[in-house]
C-alpha cells in the first residue's frame, strides 16, 4: 500500500498510509493531494505537507477560532486569512453574535476542491449568508482593506512558499491596523518542539509590529508532525486575556464542540519551562 511521507522537516519523517488517492493536481499556486487514509479519514496535503484531516481537524480549528472570539467577548466582525478548507469559517459562524465572517483565500482551487472532497470541514459554511469569501492575496488584502475587524485569524500554511509573507512584521503591522480597539489577532506558529525558532521569530515579529500584548497558546493535533501546535495571540488590550472559565461559559460556548472547553482555553496559555526559556515568556 502507498504511503504519504511528510516533507516539512528534513530530520523527521512521518508517514500516513494511503488507502485511496481521491484527487491529485497542481493548482495555480501549489501541489495538492487529497486521499483517504487508514486512520485519519480524508487528508489534505499541500506541497508535501499535511494541512488537515477529517479525523483530527477539530483539535486545530476549535482552538484557533473559539479562543480569540470568546476572549474578546463581543466580536461582531471576524476576518480569516487563509483557511481555504473552511474549518475556521465553520467554527466562527457558530457564534450567534458574530455578524459577518470574511474569508480571504489566495487559491480558489483549494476552496472548490475542499468543498467537493472534504465537505465536512466547511459543513455548508461557504453558503452561509454571514460569510463573505474573497479570493485574494492575504498580505495585500491586509495592507489595503478599509474595513475593521474585532478578531483576525491567520490560518496560514507554514512559512515557506506563498505563506512566508504571513509571518513578517510588516504583515502583522497591517493586521494590527485592521483591528478595532480591543481586537485580537491569532496566528499559526508551527510546532515549537521541532521548530522553536518559528515560534520565537513570530513572537518577536508580532512584538515589533507594536502589539501591547504578545503571547501564545498550545493545542495538540496528532497528524501534525510532533503533535504540538503553537498559536500566536496578540492584542493592544493587555486586559483582554484576563477571563475566568465561568465568564467564558457566560459568553456562550457553542454546543457540540469536541476539543475546546473553558478550562482547556485557560490551560493552553500555560507554557512548559523549556518553551519559556526559548521564547522568553
């Protein structure tokens, strides 16, 4: 049987057994494959790197979305940069108080292929009247968009290829300008166990962009190499993160979640000693 070998890290090999390749092609921007796996359901990989699986996607999407929206407590306008599989869009739309979610994806092909082959990820979100889908370069959109947002979620690929610009200080500075007072930006920062420099560099870049509070929190996604995933958290309101589990529940935790809980939310901001030493906090 064929195996998919992850190519993100030169010194670490991880394989997922392929039962059946459903789709393989090269879009305008990247090499894309979708396959049925033995243990993780359907898998989407771009340029040799696993992006998501139907088996564990909720571990990532619930934490990257519900943490900032519930921390904010009054989010009405949400922006997602990247996230063409629709998982973040699906989760953001679960909040009744959110009036509009704008999704900016550079590659229309990713959206269409995910809607066809991974429909459970978006679960109809692209057709929701509160969703606005924009096909555009995320960095350019952030630099030029006149709108303002309460929460910005950067659901990017890794810092290589077309996604590299989404890890830079100028981009973070542009996102900061998009935020309403008290707004929150959350970003994908990689696996700090394997690439601690990625987390350290993005934290430094976000601090250099002028945010008053730059922090990070953790989630566990089994099919990402090493399992651990760091998510950057930045805001100009240092008091935004001071919230209790009871208050998070009062703000309205969506029903039916499989990973996120208020206790998990708070615990995710507790960092191992080695990570504190490496990142500085």
